[in-house]
C-alpha cells in the first residue's frame, strides 16, 4: 500500500515484566488483558489498532492529525481509565497471591510519534505498519526519561503544531526536552511530561 503520513500512539504498561515475574500467571493473565481492553475502549480519536504486543498497544491514524487539544485529552483519558481499572482489579483480586501488587507496580506511559512515510500493509486479517518511523516509535519506548509514567512526544510530531498551542494544553505540569541516540537511526529529539499529577 502507498506510504502516507501517520500518527503512531503506543500506550505501554510500565512495570509489566516485574509484575509478571512476581505474580501468579493465572492472576496476570486476567489483569493485563483487562487493562489493555480498558485502554482500547478509551479510544475516542478513532485510532486503529495495528498490534497488541504483550504490554503495549500500537495505535495509528492516517490522514489529518487531531488537534493538539484532542491528542492531549486522549492521552489523559487513556491514563485515567487505566487507573480506574487498576482500582477495580485491586479490589477484585486483593485476596489472590500478588493482588496487592496490582496498583503499586503497574503504570502507563504513552509514546506519540508522527511519520510522513508509513505504509499500512495487510497481513492476513491484520494491518502491519512498515517504515523507519515505525522503528523509531518502538525505539522511543527505550529512552532516557527518569520517571515511569509520562507522555513522550517526538520532535517530528511536535513540529506539526504551534508552540503556544503545545504549552497551553499541559495545565498539570511542564514539558522537558530530551534526546536519545539510537543505533542505525541517530539522535532522536523528544519532549516528555509526567502523567502522575493528573491523578492528584
């Protein structure tokens, strides 16, 4: 299929590996799908799902970008709905082994990136995204951010919006600049904001 500009959004469960290794498989196989489902049902921007990757969902949207306000609201909704579900699961499974670890270990980070040359290729019944920007979005999950719950916005995405529009949408905190060097890709610049104050 023809390559076109595409928004990539990856909500990723932080603490996933630690949670899986410290809880019973029976419990984790109930908790993680429940959380991922909650994130999927919180999708108000008509993002399409390309892949579900254990602890993350690869959403994408072609065509016109949402407004920056819509984008930030969507991230807030993913985060608040995720935490509502965490509370429900903690109550439901509090007497099971590892149930007390549900809200303490698990959290959410969200990667946002924009690529101008991404192909959505059908493979069987699924859509596989192809292109260097898909690789960049995945690499951004491994970064130098010193906190566990945040929104990361790549420079390629931010360049599509006016700076004053970006700043006024983050009423709960401030954006921080970062860059990370990736093998075969080079330096990628991005900004991030802590998500935790939203719950306070």
